[in-house]
């Protein structure tokens, strides 16, 4: 399963996906996020973050395969290199 995580200034919003289908969405606090993701058997995460949230990002990168991290340094526009079936 995958998790899409939006790390805002005051809240951490999480979407749990399997095969591209959103199964659940929730708001977590910084202290419970890692345990929550491990309990959901998450394999990969995609992260968007505002500001400097280095501690949370480092924790996620140490524990999960991070597919992509979007932040203020992300170069846009970005290309999408897959074909639609």
C-alpha cells in the first residue's frame, strides 16, 4: 500500500491508497504518524511539505521507500512519462 502525505504548517494529512484507489484519509499528529503508517503496512510514500520539516521528512525517508518529495524546491512544470492504457 502507498501513503500520500501532506505536511502542512499545523496538520499532517494522510491518504492511504492501494492500486491507485483511495481507501482512507485522516489527519495525524507528528508523534503518531510513523506508528500509524507502520500499522497500515505502507510500502511507499509520496510527500508534499511546506516550510522546513526536516525531522518528519528524515523519519519518513529512514522508514519507507519515498517515491517523491514535493516542496518549495521542486521544479515545475514536470513531465509525466507514462502511457495511458
